C-alpha cells in the first residue's frame, strides 16, 4: 500500500433508469486498481433530479470520503451543456475525474475536458501506474499504452475490464452542493427507455447474440428462449440492428456495447473485427454458424457448424 | 443555413490491421485508406439537408497530410460545395483537432457542425463533444435522426438504454451514429465535376494555435490472443463441453 499524501478522485455517478447504475461499481473497481499506485481519497458526485436514493446507494460504496449531491431540476437528464462548465470547475480540486465509458460518460467527459484544456484518456482497460494507462485502438486490434503528465487526469473506464466493488452497509456522508446554473441552449424532449426482464447486457454472466443469420426480428424469440434458460442477456451484431430485427441498444461491438461475460454465444453472425471488438474478452465463446469458414470460429472456444434454426431449439431442449 | 462537416481519413474498415512488431505504431503504411464511415454518414446528412432546401452551403474540412485531399474530393463528389484542408504532418489528439475546428467555426460561422461520433482508428469518440464545449454550443451525440425546426435542431440519440430526443438551439454540434442514414455512392460525372470545386489549403501554423500533445504513447501492442478453440460435432457435445470442460453451465 502506498502511504504518500492522498490525492482526490471524483467519480461522476451515472444514473440509470432504476437509479444508481452498476457501472459506477466498476469505476470503483478501476479506482481500487489505481489505489495500488497512489493513495486516493474518493468523492462520488450524484447530479440529477429525485436522486436521493441513488445518493444513498452511492454512500454505501466502501472506503469513500463523501457523496456530493446536487438534486435539482437543472440536473435532470444530465445535459452536458448544464453539467460540463460546472463540473470543469469542481474538477479543479481533484487529481482524477472518472466516469464509465458508457454513452453517459462519452457524452459528458470530453466536453468537461475541453473546458479544462485537458486531453482525457478514454476507454481505459488497464492501469499501469498513477499516470500510465492502456486503451484499445483500431477496434481492439491493438492496445495503446499511454502516459500523461497532466496534473488532472480525466479517465473513462471500460466496465468489461474491471471487477466491481461490492456495496457495504456503512454509509459515507452525503453533502448537498449547489447545482449548476441553468442554460437555454439544449432541452430534453423525450426518452424511450428500454424495459427488459433480462439482465443488462454489459453486466450479464451469459450473453447470447444474434446476427444477420437470424433472418427476421421474430426469430430472435429463439434467442430469448435460450437466454431465459441461461439467465442471459441478448445482444446483436450491427447487421441485425441495421436490418431492424432488434433495437440499437443491443448492438455489441466497436461502436456499440463492449461485453466480457463468462459465456458468449454467437449465433448466425460472422465475427467481423468490429463485432469481435465488443466481445473478444469474454471468457468462453461459443459460435453457431452454418459456414465452417466464418471468422467467428477463430475467436470461439467451441464452434458448431450447423443451421441455427435446428441447433438452437435443440440446445434449448438440452439445457 | 451553412453546414460544416469534419471528415477524417482512416484505414478502410475492411482492412485488418496489426501493430508493428516493435510496438512503435500500426502497420498501415500500405493499407487502403477511406473516409471514416461515420464521417461519410455526416456528409450524406449534410447533403440531404441541402437537397431538402434546409441548408444553403456544405463545407467539408479535413486536418492532416496532403493525402486527406482524396477524401475531401470524395466529399465534393458526393455533393459538398467546397473544401478546406488544414495541413499538418502531425497526428493530432482530439483536443487539438477540436481546437482547429473551433478556429474554423469562428471563421466560417456555420449554423450546424456535423462530425462522426467516432473515428475508427483511434476510437476516441471525443472531438464533437470537445468542439461543442469550446464553442459553447449544444451537442447532439450518437445521433440517428435529425429534424430542423425553426431555430432548433431536434436530434434522436442512440443511448445504452434506448433512444433520447433533445432540442438544440442553433448553432449546434451533432455527431452521427450508424443508423442516421445510408450514404450514397458518387457518380462518375460528379467525380469529374468535383475537380472544379474549390479546395482551399491552409497550413496549420497559420491558425496560430498551441497544440502540444498531452499524451505520450509508450507502445502499441497486440492484445492477448485467444487460445485456439475446437469444433464440436453436435449440440449434445457442445452442452457436454460447456458443462464438463468449461464449467460455465
Ligand atoms: C464503422 C463501422 C462500425 C461497425 N460497428 C459494428 C459493431 O459495433 N458491431 C457489429 O456487430 N458490427 C459492426 N460493424 C459491422 C461489421 O463490419 C459487420 O458488417 C457485421 O458485424 C456483420 O454482421 P453479421 O455477422 O450479423 O452479418 P454477416 O456478416 O452477414 O453474417 C451472417 C452470418 O450468419 C450465418 N448464417 C446465416 N444463416 C444461418 C443459419 N440459418 N444458421 C447458422 N448461421 C447462419 C452466415 O454464415 C454468416 O456467417 C461496423 C462496421 C463499420 C464499417
Ligand atoms: N483529422 C481530422 N480531420 C477532420 N475531422 C476529424 C479529424 N479527426 C477527427 N475528426 C472528426 O471528429 C470525429 C470524431 O473523431 P474522434 O473523436 O477522433 O473519434 C470524426 O468522425 C471526424 O468528424
């Protein structure tokens, strides 16, 4: 353990449909790793509307100093036009500002960075020292090992690369802070929140993904049945999303979600580099494809050359 | 309404790239190059807005070596009106690119700036958000639908948990996602015509910006390779392997 003077880290807490997101616990997992190199004092910032419950959850993150809470109309929907100038100011007191590399973090962190005249390190998958990080480039075809001497380090964390910390019982202090001033350049209109009974894609222990080979949206029922047997989440290739079989939030890959479950079952998808970028760190990969030469077999631990419309029902049967 | 579109030259998405053995970079010296796919979508959207009479002029800009003019010419062939090439031999970080674009926004005063959500080489997904911050403009990121409504642009954003619609006051910065549109191909006559369209070259130094890199690359290495797997002959064998060998069921 490092005993040098403590430095501050601020975590920008993501609020999901049901409050405190799991991703925040992964960000804490990354900070635990960072803590092996520098002694940290961590604050969690919760900015939103009606988010006291999320703040109470945040307060149960072990080892933190405090939760900063801005519960206010102005923070509703976390618009970056409102939050970024304010956070750029708050961030001055910290050595690290961290957020998950989700659409929330990707939207917000670069705007804060520009206002602070800083270059963030995004999609961090490994922490090598207090100022050295690794991030994937070229759809994960390579890992860039980077160093930065910037006095404030802005990091976005890939959930798939870090373990999550468990919430404890004791509770850190929740300190109310003044919310940001309002702005008039952007306005929230509406949100279509996806409701699913199944586990969240990036948090699931098992993921079943379908591609163009599924042929139609209704055929995804097969995968849902399989998923329900396995307690799995369901993902898709870009081709399946583009064809309108399933909604965009199911896309796994370079430009979609990155997952690293214990078991990934790829069904009727070819395994393009862009898709592999989103699942190559899964522990066990299964591919079901009727083309024996499909590239997905090179990334699979277990490959089954078969027609999915025969193999998947049989698989459901045997489980 | 004037639209500024930022486009980047990248390795063609169909090319499989690898890091150099010495860790100094990627082995791309002879790779086929292309316009970043997200930038193609941005150009297409700008042209559609012009065709609908909602935009008056489409200006495309790229920052990089001489060769980025290939992609600028493609954008002109697709229907952009004029091009700006900011010349530099350096690979700039997103913050630096955003600063250059900010300088151009001040000069050109576009109402809408379109960028790709992500360049497929660096996979940063930062430049649009940074530019919006520097300009003090609203931002619509990862956008799959755009609608102009008076002095606002309404954008639908692809989020991890669904779709979100925002109203942004113009001038605004919008970054494109894959589902925004399906880009067209240039026609032969338009490729010929594009040669006559204005392409202005501006040396980066003329913009008088300070753009020191903030990150040092120590090395670029291949990720850990996956172990070679096996083929199973039946669903029953697969289930057995998953239970007995992989122990994931
Ligand atoms: C900028 C950019 C970003 C991208 N981002 C992503 C991304 O994030 N995620 C992503 O997935 N892709 C992404 N792509 C797309 C990627 O390059 C591929 O086009 C896509 O992944 C292909 O999807 P697919 O495998 O479902 O389709 P295909 O490549 O068409 O493969 C379909 C497969 O199904 C098999 N099949 C067909 N019928 C059956 C059957 N009855 N039984 C068994 N097998 C069958 C076929 O043999 C084939 O291998 C991106 C591309 C670009 C250019
Ligand atoms: N060198 C460049 N020249 C012009 N535009 C760029 C350049 N680099 C990035 N951009 C723009 O910024 C977007 C996002 O890139 P990035 O933040 O690098 O992922 C790209 O899709 C382009 O629209």
